[in-house]
């Protein structure tokens, strides 16, 4: 009996050589970026010790990624946050996202985090159902503000 597609998925730490594939996945989520952008950002994450980026790989092809990082605030114990999660079109619903979230949760536990949080745009209803299915509870609705800085 042959292995199914889920059995052949490996979750591993992202490498700079994955930048092109990750850039393509970013575009699928609506956040276009070049491979150079992704590679530079990965380097900055590593330099700043801003968490970990994992990829899901199948037959040598990157089919998903997740970024998890820890947050330390005065008002609560350390938590982790999922900064981004993308699974390739055509591979959603096959367990890839679950595997990536599991890797992020394991990383968070190993780094002393008490919980994992994720923010999701209100329009991404399928993602909301995905996270709730994995045991994530809806906490609140909030507005997100940003101010560009002059450089």
C-alpha cells in the first residue's frame, strides 16, 4: 500500500533557499513579496531572535509555512503568536496547516509560553473555522492601527 499525501509531509525550519517558494505562497495569501524580500525578512527574524519560521515540504516542494514568535508583556505571562500561516492552494484541508500549527505550538511550549494566539482578518472566515477546529477560542474584535515611520 502506498503512502498518502499527508504521510509524505515534512515540517522543518525554513532556510534561505526556500525564499522563492515562500514568496509565491505569500502572493496566494494576498501579500506579494519577492524572494529577496522574504530572504531579507528571514535574516532579520533570525538576527532579532524573533521566533521561528517552519515550512511544510512534500516531495521537495514547499507547500506551506508558519511564523511563530514569543511576546513578553507586563500585563500577562509569555505567550506566542502566529505571525503568519499559508498553505498552498490545492493543499488546504489536507492536514498541512494542522502540522504547521502543531510545530508552532511545540516551539511555544519549549520557549515557556503559556498560550498561543493568532490574529485573523474578519473576512477570512475559513481560517476562523480552521483555528476553532484546532481548539482556539475567539477572544475579541479590535481595531488595528499603524503609523508609518520616516526613515
